[in-house]
């Protein structure tokens, strides 16, 4: 598979430096004014299973519901961590690119450079311990999901699986992140030696090449309804995927071990297939690992994952059902298609007593709305 490529070109406009044998204090160090230009070459469906398009059967109307895959980043922020004699971060600056262009001033010396895309109103950033410990996260919107009806899939029935005894989801519910891509360049030396640069189109250019790859991962969930007989007519508004990481350390690309449920919309396309529900969920991925590193995934702590879906019936009633998808999620650490076959006879509307009124969806799933944030917000 082709890697997601980003080539960072840093044309050196002017070297306003003075050569010296002993480094002056940080605030007196010379800087180089640099023009930053990004040349993009991205294939964003790399991080799904190779045959996701053939497995995804739901008639997703991209013109109405938005793209089913990743969206190309348009704006980029560079975090510049100036390093000390022992390579410890001693200064943090960041620069925003207007589109794919920007001008910066970098201190001569060694730097760690972290790049990530901007433009999200959902993803927030914080630093908790030191300058280079940068995390991405989203706001908590609820203290947890209410109890749901546990439902066995056709495969679980065939395997004589038992239903979960405890289907109360007590972990927080957090907003789904947007597409987030990063690349980290370690120990990049910025010097005033022109031999370190290439002369291209009349400018001295420092080339930094890396893979700008996602730290958010897409799961496509499709629920095939067996024995529906026209009883389920759609969704009361939502679906949530539980047990997902609540944030990611961007330089390390390591997810936290804390878990959240991530909500999204659940759709039906009656004209295409009245017995098929579909949803697109964006998450930070499996907790306690780097999802793109197989060894890290193998060492991730165990945990459970459920799809909690709000179902609407032709009778006007609603029900929330809970389906164990742990095996599917753990088999797809970088996202992919999760296909479930469930029998409507397992959750008939006649069992709902008393009837749910006042709508459904995540009005029925989440409660206690309020923002919960922490750390020091340094971006977005």
C-alpha cells in the first residue's frame, strides 16, 4: 500500500544569523526566516481494510450525508519544539499555515517539528506535562448511556453465545473527532550552512519528508435486519460505539487508556434497502495503543465494545439495542466495515412498556449535558 505522503519544503528566504563558537542564551539566538510550502500526495482510504468498498453495502448518499471516507486537510499547524543541550524541549512555538503556505522564524539549533491539520471545531488540544506532550481530544457531552436491550447477532446465535448480563454503559459520551492527520520530525537541525539546503527555483530549500497519517479512524457500521417484516422503519436518531479511546498523544501517536462512547447518526434508505441501517463513526481508535502499530495493538489492554443503536418502529415506538462488537473492533484497529445481522424478533416493539414518547435517538440515550474539559488548551 502506498503511504500517505507529505513532503514539507522549507525554502529559506533569508539567513539573518551571525556565526559564533558559543551559543548565546535562547532569547539572543539568531533565527532563520523560512517559507513553508506543502506539496501533497495523499491516498486516504489506505487505512481501511483493503476491500472496505465491496463490504460496505449501505446506500450512503454522500451529497446529503457527507463523504464516507477521509476529507483532505486544507489547513496545517506546525508545532516547533526548540531543544536544549540534552534534547529536552525548552521552547514551544506554533505556526498556522493559510492553506498550505506560511512564513516562520526558527531558532538555529535542533528542533522537533510536529505537523497536524486544522479546521475542526470539535478537536481540541492540550499539554499536560511538558512542552512536547500534546494531546488531541473532544468534549465530554454526557456521563454515560442508559441501559439498552442486549441483542445477539446471527453469528452469536450460531455460536451459542450468551447475552451480556450487564449492559449499562457508564463511561462518558464524547463528541466524535474530525479527520486528524499528523507527522512528527525528530531532531531536525536548522543551521546557517547553505550546504544543508538545496537551491531550487532561486531559493534555498530544506526538505523534510514524512508520512502524514491519520490518528482518527473510521468505522462503518451496517445492521442487517432479519425477520423485519416492515416493523423497523429507521432510527430514532443515533448510534454509539463504546469503549473507544478518549484522546491521543500526537507526538507518540499513542491513545490513552481512558474510554468513551462515541455517538453518531444512524440512517436507513428505504428505497435502497428497507432492512439495512448504516452509520459512520469517527474515533481515536482502540485505547492504550498506537492503532497503526501491530505490536502496540497486540499489547493493548483488553476491553469491551458495543454498538448501541436507537431503533424506531412502524408503531411509533422506540428502543435502544446493544450489540457486542468487541471482536470486530479489535480486528480492525485502523477502522473498517462492521457488518451485523440481528433478528428483529429479539427486540419486538411489543416488549416496550411503557412506550417511549417525545422522540427518540440520543435524547433517549444521553443525559446530563455539559462540557467537561481539562489541561491547558494551547490550540484550536
